[in-house]
C-alpha cells in the first residue's frame, strides 16, 4: 500500500479554516521581524527595513491592506513593545579619568603656599588695620583679582578648546594672561599705598605666577608646572626645619617664578621657538586683539553702523559670571582663613590648616565631578522614567558629596596634626568647614553644567554676608560661619537637585 493519504468516497476531507480565523498578516510580519521592530526608535526606521527587503507599495497594499510602507511601519511599531538590546560588555564612559592626575592638580594648587613661607621675612613689618599681618591686605587684593581674572580667562580658553581651536585658545591666553598680571599688580599697588615696596613686589610676582600657571593648567601641563615648583617647595620645607638666609629665599622664589613664567610663555606662544614665523605670529596677535574692540561687543558702532563680521567664537561677556564666581569663592576661602583675625579673636592663624586642606581637596573634588558626570550618564542609559532618573542622580550626588566631605575631613585632620601651635579644630569649626566644602563643590558642579549664574549668586550672597558679619563683629566667628555656610550649602544642594534632576540638563 502506498503511504499517500487517500480520500475515500463519501468521507469528507480536511476542512480549511475560515477567512475570519486566519492570522492577521501584519501580526505574522511583526512576529517574523520581532527583534528588528522592537529595537526601532521610530517608525521610519522600520519603513527603511521594509523598503530594503524589496516590498513595494503595491505589494504592501495587496498583502497587508495598508496604503504604503510608512503606514505599515506605523502599524508594526504600534503593535510591538519596545525592547532595546543592551550593548555587549560594559559601555564606555567618556567621563572616566584617572584619580592620580586630579590629585596632582590639587597638589599643584597647594604648593605655591610655600612661597609665602619663603617670603615671610621679606614682608616683615608692623601689623596693619584689623590686626592683619604686614602685607596681608596687599597680597589678598592681588590674589582676589587674580582668582577672578584667571577664572574668566580659563573659561574662555576652555571654550576655544571645546570648539577644537587650540591655536585660538593659545592666543586667548597669550593676550589675557599678561593683562591679568598687570591688573593684579595695579590693584595691589592701589591697596598698599606708599611705603610698601616689598609687599607690592611680592604681589606682582604673585600675579605673574597666577597668569603663567593658569596657562600651563589650561593646556594640561600639570607635570611641567610641578617640576618648576620643586625648587621653591624644597626651599620651603627646608625653611620650616632650619632657618634660611634671605638671599637664598629670594633666589628660590625668583628661580621658580622665572621657570613658570618662561614655560607658560612657551606654551601660550610656541611660535616663539621658530624665529622665522614671529612676524606672522605678531600679525595674528594684532588681528586677535581687535576682537576685544567695542565692535565685537556691541551691534552698533560709529553712527549706527553694525559690525559686519559675525562672532563665531565665545563672547567675552560669557566668561564674566565665571570670573565673579572665582571672586566670590575666593572671598569665602579668605573669610574662612582670616575670620578670627577680622573678628579680633587673636588666633586667626589657627584657620590656616583649613585653607591648605581646602586647596588640596580640589584634586579629589575634580575627580568626583567626573564621577558624577559618569554616574548621570549611566542613569540616562538605564532609567526609563524621569522620576527614576531624578532618584538615581540624587543617589549619585549623595555618594559623590559624601566622598568629598570625607576627603576634606581627612585632609583637615592630617594637615592640622603637624601644624605648629595648632590645636585640634573644634566641632563648630569643622562643621563650618565641611559646609563651606559643600558650597564650593556644588558650585563647581553647577559651573561644569553651565548653571553658573545660580552658583555665583549664592556664593556672592554668602561671601558678602560673612564678610559683613566679621567686620561688624556680629556674633561668634564660628557660629556666624556655620550659619552662613550651612544656608548657602542648603540653597545650592536644592538648586543642584532641581537643575540636574532634569534629563535635559545632561545633554
């Protein structure tokens, strides 16, 4: 017998399914293309797949009963849940950076403090008003001016680097750094008045260092700057252990300052190493200097004539909030350092270890800023709702802020322990220092996201309130500092939660 199925007479054959019971052809197509359709982010992506498969609009109308490939793509997109495949392995983190490099920057920020150890005999003299040591007002005025100017200049140079124009960043630094040096010197001279030549000379050197070191830091030459500071650092450490003659101190100061200035000049103007091109470099410098004319800042000049050439780079006034933020944060650190002296408490030097700890903590602070950016990027990838994203970024913020405060506390205790004649800091002083750390770190975080106006406003208000309270002797210095810094810290943390809890802030 054959294996073929035979239909006997009178016995009905297998029944076919009715038309209403057949499966929808669009569902069949969705099942066949499930992975591709589920991973699509827009119906147009599915339409491209349909066209690449050779389906014409006539075939689509005949088989699936819809108008064209776009209509069929919309049907497939609506019927298939979204399932985006995860990439193989750990996704790359563009914000990952080495901790050692950030710690090196923090160390480079703190090492110039040895210049004040070496220059102490050069600034000897009677105390100034408010009980400040000789030359303090002059140096602080120059320092605050330098912090403000170099913060704005660094922002402008980094903006050029972000546009991929490294030569423009160098020209910006080549023009802006000398201007900042001159401004810092003039401000120090105006504050010092007659009869303070040593203080003015030291402030001029301080301004020159700020400008030259800013060039090296912006261009990523931290190791070069560290090498230039080693002679002065060694001299400062030796001075702490054994008296050093004044001429030797002066040689060490001028040697490191000269090295930093020369290296900064060569970094900002590498063309100087090729004498054949110096004329072309001067012409380009003159052309760049014209960008600071009023024609670049205001749309109308000379009887209503508008500037013909559009601005393609960062505008000068865009860096102004960053300069003000540098001034306000510097004033907060100064208030924390000299608060007891300004309040006539007689032991303001006890706050010096806190200033050193804050400076060293800028290294871990920078690394934790990168960690927050990496954590928020991971939250963008894994969170499916805005609410979940806000919660995740809040947890990342809490972890980074806690880590920074732990580093700041450890540095404060480590610096205070060997400091001469410095007892262990009281609980109120530690609390105010940690609150100030929150203000500074959250301000840097907001600044890194471009939200500099809010951070600047909070820091300006806090610095003015703290300075006014110290000058008017309104309460205990520690109590006033804790109240001001805690209020500013709370305001900035709330601002960070609101601003950085939005997905659009992390574009």
